[in-house]
C-alpha cells in the first residue's frame, strides 16, 4: 500500500500537496455529482427550453464576469483563506437549496439564482486553487503535480460523480445537494490544513483592484510566450466551442446514437483522458513539451475533420477516446507551462486572463456553431472548427517551441 501511495503521491511533493490533492478530489466528486443532479432538478421543474438554456448560460457567465476579479483577489489576499471561505459559502448555498427542495418551496427561479451563485463561487475557488500548486512543489514537479490533479478530476468529476449524482437524485431529490454540500465543506477543511509560503506580493504600496487587473493584462501582453499561449487557448476554444455546442445533435441525429449513445461518447472521452493523464509522466520524459503541444493541436484539428467525415458511431467513439487523451494531456501541459513562467505574485491575475480566454472562446464558438448548424447542417460547425484550427496551427507553428520554454523568457519589467 505504501508503495502505491508513493507512486500516486510521491513523498518529495510534500504534505501540503497531499492536502491539496485530497481537497481537489473530494471537491471534484461533489461537483461531479452536480453535473447530473443540477440539470435533473431543472428539468423536473420546467419543460421550457429557454429556461433550460438559461440554466446552462448561468454556469458559463461567472468566469467571464468575475474571472479577472477572482485573479486579482488571489494575488491580493490570503489564498488559502479565499478557498476555504468560498467553499464554505458554496456549502451554505447548497444546504439552503436542499432545504427548499425538502420543504417543497423550491422553484425554477430559486434554482437559477442558486446555480449562478454556485458558479460564481466556483470561479473564485478554482482560480485561487490553481495558484496553490506552484507554491507547494518545485518547478520540476509541476508537471506530475498537475497530472495527479487532472487524474482526480477525470476519475471523480467526469466518471464517478455524474452516475452517483443521478442515483442520489432518483433516491431523493435533495440527497445529491446535501452530499455535495458535505463534500465541498470537507474540501474546505482539507485546504485549511495547508501551510503556504508568502506569495511575493509587495504590500508597501496600495493599489486598486482595477490597477491590479491591468497589471496582469500588461504582463501577459508583454510576455510573448504566455501571450501566445493564451491566444492559442482562446482561438482553439472558439473552434472547440463551435463544434461541441451541437454535439448532442451530432450524436443523436447525425450518428443516430440516441441519448445513451451521447452519454457514452462523453464517457469514452473521459476514459481516454484518464489514460492520458496516468501516462503523462512517461510521455513527458520522452517527448519535449514543444513537440507535445504541436502534436496536441494537430490531433485536435484532425479530430474536427474526422468527426465531420464519419457517420459511424464506433469510429466516433475511437475519435473521442483519442481526443479525450489529447485534451487532458494538452491541458496539463499548458497549465504547467504557464505556472512555470508566471511569478508567484501574478499567478492569480494571469490565471484570470487565461480563464476569460477559455470561456470567452467557448461562448463565441457556441454562438458561431449554433448559427452554422441552423443554416448548413449539424456537421457545418465541425468543418468550421477544422478549417479554423488548421489555419491557426499554420500561423502559430513556429511559436510553439518558444511557448514550451516560456519560463526562460525574461519577465516583463513592471510598469
């Protein structure tokens, strides 16, 4: 058993990392439960498609509205205290939601408000949590640390959480929300055990939050490698968002897989991601990060092309398995590169800029995908995603090797 623990969580990463990992896995299990339970609760209260769509939108909006502020606060305040406080507030909202369900006073309006509050709290918790790893482990251990966090995310959030959430909802409508509240509160307790070093912020001069946000933007704009990385993530989330916005229609209508088949595609992708992250250490010992990023972007580009061409469900499942492995390998690589390059006192703000790029790309892409599918059919977004990704890969190809060595680039001078 001790050998297994050492393999999964090497002792050299320290006790702080183990507390962070335990908190991440526990909290992600709660969030995975909500992936199924949240939509089921909404569907049980309304059949209005507009309200169902609004529920999804309210989960996308918080990162765009508050991502930059969350990053600024993470660089101004005690990061551990932020995560603990926000998680306890999330638990309180979930308890109130569960009580409204039990008492029969729940309404679609109340659920929508709760989803927005939970989504907002999650922005602050997730952004701040992402700044903790570089404070706890050495630079050379960031890759394995991120891989372990991603493994937990895939296992408990993507694979275990949703079926548990659905089963709990079937057993009792309030049960999944009570369970999530307990898990989120436990995650807060685990994070509170972490001892963090100071994160380098100069407190000799006071500044406004807007000034802090502007400083983060300027740092990204003047750091060529990180700027290119954020731009790449933004563009590829536009193409990804365009294709994935109609994925349910693609699976049910184009492939004829039905609702169960659609769920199976998601599961297959998560399994691929799990295998990818489990083998991440082995891969990075043999493949340079620059080459790994190039390979990943090629895989994503060809994924869109292959899905546009195929009409066979089994082919699509193979594609989704490969894509799942790529998505989590590339995601782990990109966050590792960013964490290595960004000074500790700027981790929150640069993470906030990255977060806005991620969700901004998804929102723009979703709008494009919906329009394309409406006018030219359900495969049109995939053709758009292939063409857009291919063009951007050609333009960005030469810069990818520089991104992989972003930490070697001189930091921009303060304004």
